[in-house]
C-alpha cells in the first residue's frame, strides 16, 4: 500500500514537471484557436492641390496682361507667340537673312512724346530733342480697330550702319496703349515700312 502511494506521487510529480516545461504556445491536438488581423489597406492616391487663397501660375508662354490680339501676317513673317509682357513676337525674315528682324507688341503707358523720347535715347543718348519733334511731325496716322494710331520712324546720327526704331502707338485706354516696335538697321526699317504699316492696320481685338 505504501509502495503504491509512493509510485502515484512520483508519477504525479513527473506529469506536473512535464506540463510546466511544455511551451505555452505549443499547439496540442484538438486545440481550437482564433486570431484577428488588421485588414490590409491600399494606400490612397493623393492629388497635389494649391493652398487656398493662392492663384495658380499662368501657363508658360502666355502673356500676363493685355487684350487677346488677332492680326494678319505679311508674307515671310513668322509668329513666335507671346511671352512675359509681350503679347506677340514676330520675325520678319528667316535665320540670318538680310531681311531678318524682330517686332514686338507690348501694352504700356505713357504719351507718344515720352515714349518717342525714350526710344530716341536708346538710339542716341543725349540726342537733340528736335530729332524727336521732327519724327513726330513726320509720323503717319492710321486707323487700327477703330482707333487712330501713330507710326513713326526714329533714326540715330550715325553715317555708317545707321540704326533705327520703327514703332506704332495704338491707344487702348486713356493711360494704356499697344506699342508695336522694330529696332534694327535703318536700311531694314525702311524696307519694312510698308509691310509694318499693313500689319499694324490689321491688328484687332475684342
């Protein structure tokens, strides 16, 4: 009887030790376990938006102000489009040809007298004011989109490679006008005078 009791105690201790040494996470037969995992989520696409209260940048190549213009190009001229303050940039010839020149159209303020004086200073710093007065006196007046406009030719005092500015002032508002301007050799300015005048006449806007 005592031997049986002692054997039972030994087997009980062995069973207890065996159970305590078994890893808690070991899966036993007939175990039923359940697990909960977070659902995998697809990252949301983000769209960059400008901060509220800020204006979008104007598209590259578009003018920052002024009316939308329409015009007829003389033969051989190329329209290079608008940029910055320029409503249009035009090339009068191709590449390095003798008739190649650039004509720009910009909106600006100032009177014909003040702008003609500034242009003459670009050609001849400290020029005699009589040069400006003579150019304005000889200027041509043409109708452009229903308004009276002025075309004038300014020359420097050089005897060789004389430079010139051929320009038109087209009134838009009491304080604003369109200025169509060519700056280059006096020889080319004289050659361009007729197509330049026809081009200026063709300018229109709404």
